[in-house]
């Protein structure tokens, strides 16, 4: 499955912590980190994303982020109540309690 995001515009305020790093490089790291953290299980190619400083003053900058992100993923679905929903396997309750004594309600 491939979805292209035709235009991605993100204005990023950056406080540049290292004088050697350019704002574009910091923005690229932020975008790559956000893609990795918020899109677990998705293969996303950000190599066609462009970064351009549109304003910079002192230790702050605005970076325009635009381009296409190629996406590939397999999404497990299950029909519940007549609607397709994300099918996330639940943890095995027996495995969760492994190594712990079973707790029973009082009097049982």
C-alpha cells in the first residue's frame, strides 16, 4: 500500500543547541523521529521531503517542510458490530500472571 502525501507543510520553531548544526538538519531529525514514534509498523520513506529555512533570527528558525512521504504497511482489521476496526491482539492473561500466585475473591 502506497500513499503519497502530496504536500506536507510544517513550520517548526527550533532553538539551535549546537552552532554547527543547521536548522534544516534539526528539522529533518525531528520529522524522522515523529514518523518513527507515531507510525510504528509503517514503513515511511522521507527521502523525498525537502527542508528550507524561511526565517531565522538569532537562536530561532522557521523551517518549511514539504514533499512526498511514501508509505507501506499492513493493517490487521476485524469486523466487529458490522464495522471494520483495528485488530490488535490482546496479551494472553495467563502470560501476564506468570510467576505470580492467582488471586481469588474472598471466600472462593
